C-alpha cells in the first residue's frame, strides 16, 4: 500500500476554508451570534492548520542528510500533531468557553436570514471538501472498512483534513439549529450551539492526536511490506528463512526495514553479499516505499 502526501486535498480544503472564514466573520459581526463567532474562529483555525500541514509536507520532503540519515519524513507527523492540539485548544476549548459565556449572558441574535444563508453556503463548501477527502480515502482503502483504514493509514494529512472537515460539517449543523432555536425558543440556545460545536472539535482533536501520536512514536509499516519481504526471500532458494523482520514507517511513503536472513551454510563471503544485494533489489522493486534496508545474515537460534 503506497501512500504519499495528500497535498491536493490540503490545498483544496485551504481554499474553501478561506472563503468560508471571511463569510462567517461578516455574518458574526452582522448577527451578533455566539455560534457564528465560534464557527468563524474555528474556520480561521482550520486555515492556519492547513498551512501547517503544508509546512509539514515541505519539511518531510527534504530527504536524508548528515544530521537526519533516515530523512525527515516524520516532520509531517509532527505538524499534524500540532494541528490536532490547535484544533483542541484553539477551536474546541475556545468554542466551549464562548458558548458558556453566551448561555449565561445571552444576547439577541440579529439579521437571522443573513446568518442562516452564510451557514448554508459554508455547509455546502465544507461538505464538498469532506466529499473530496472521502473520495480520496475510498480510492486508497480498497476492500478495507472506512474507519479501519483511518486507523491504519500512514497519510496523516488526509486523516487530519478528513477530521477537520467532518467537524466543520457537524458544527455547521449545530450552529444552524442553534440560531433557529435562539430566535424562536430561547436566546440561550445560541450559546448551547457554540458549546456543542466545541465538543465536536474536542472529540475530533482527540481522535487525531491519538492517531498521529502513534505515527510519531514509529508505527510498523503496512502488512504488504512484510509480505513483500517474505516473497523476496522465497524467490531465492539460497535463503533458508527470514529469522527476524522489523519495519518502521518513517513518513508517508517512506519505510525502513531491518531483516535477519538465514542463508545456506554452504555459501561464503562474496556469495552471501550477492544473495543479500539481490534480495534488496527484489524488495525495492516490489515495494518502492522501502527507502532503507538493513539486511544481516544470521543462523537460527
């Protein structure tokens, strides 16, 4: 399973969120709605988050250096983790605080039709961005379940964008309902809507942080990598067995493996080197994502 960066998805989400953020800000000033204010802040935070994801994509593409011999692929995971923290504090916690304040000290919501129109416009754009994320995931996941794929994928940017867009769509639904209830039932519902938006953001941020933390710590590569290694060993009768295999995901589309092979006892010196070199070539051909291979001949314990 070869997975690189989802730059196109990030750029698309950034463009949509810039338009939405400006529209929401105007509506928040015009309507004095707490839910709308929370939504505007959330969307501006999303714009900053997507810029950080692009920074991560650029830094992770630097490649190996003397200081980072295995490359800087995990920079993508670091910035994705920062985004999750910003979504939690800058979006979720702030929205909850804003909502509590509005619920305790409600203010009348003004120019409701304008606010609802902006929310509807934002909902359409966010839904289109979410749809693009889902389509990208569907292309990559094959027969695997949607949530199962999110749990195992190494494409942090795609997971983060999907989570952000999901939170935005659900949050807009809450904001729309809260504005109607604030006008026709009780002004306090405006604050309640902001709290619900914040709760959604906190939940999504927790899911993203947990996933990206696992990648930062160093997840095992996809099962296809192990299968390719074992197939490469079986392809040469001089390799008796794979004694030990460790694979680590170094970044999207970047895998490191360390392998101990049991090689026929009748082989010596240059022949062992030849077997190992041919093995590495077969692995690299089958799995281009395997950028680093450390192969060691050994005997069975």
